[in-house]
């Protein structure tokens, strides 16, 4: 039986893996704000001790590609704060690999459907440091052809010039029984 234990805490610095801080994630008809972080050893220890003291499992710590990941979620937009001298990202507030602290409201639950566990509600995100993108590293506007030789051509150069534009490849049309599938 659940004792309805509840505690609030702030994590140490952790790196973001995925985030929906400014706009909710609406996949699968849910609308929730969430941040998945690469859990530091300190955070894993803190959450493991909390789960042990409440007699719950630690199924909220997921292992992927050799990293421990923890997701904090909320139906409401979290409060955001930026450390002195740091500038938030124009879109989304914080991106993958940025360093943040998370304000968490942890609550024990016990339900017939979900079992006995801990809900990690996202209350706030403090952006501590933005990650610098390395040359050639994927990012929002990275050149997808960075590793290939060639010249850039603006789309406006493809038509209306003195030289004929390359013809668009023809697309076969199928009707009736001719459909290829």
C-alpha cells in the first residue's frame, strides 16, 4: 500500500538528451512537457536511494547506448531560468547536450494498472550551459552534404537563367491494373 510519499529536489548538472520544454510533445495524442537527461552517477544514486526508501522500483531509469536516461514529465509548462551569462536557445530553450538542472516533484504512486512506483514531475529547468557544436556535427542547420565535394547551387539558379534548367526527371504515371503494388 502506498504511503503517498512526496518530495521535491533539484538535480545536479545533467546533459539533455531530448527535450520538449517550450512546446509539449504531442506524439501519440498526449500533450506533455518533458526532458530526458543523461543521468549522472549522482542522480542515479539519488533516485535509487529514494526508490529504496519508498519500497518502489527504479524502472524510470532506462539504459540506452551505455547511458542511463531519466525522463521528467509534466502536463504543464515548466518554469525556466537561465544562468548568468548564458543565452537560451531561440527555439526550444535548450537542446541536446546542453547542461541543465531540473527541479523535480517526486511522488509515490500505487495503482492496479501501473503498479507501485515513483512519478518524476518536471517543475522547472535551469539552463547552465549551451553545448558548442563541433565542425561537421549534426545540428539544426548543419549542411547534410558537408562530407561531399561539390558546389552549392541556389534553387533560383535552376530556372530563369540563360542556360536551360535541367529537366525534372519524369515520373511514371500508373492507372488501373498497372499499379506496381
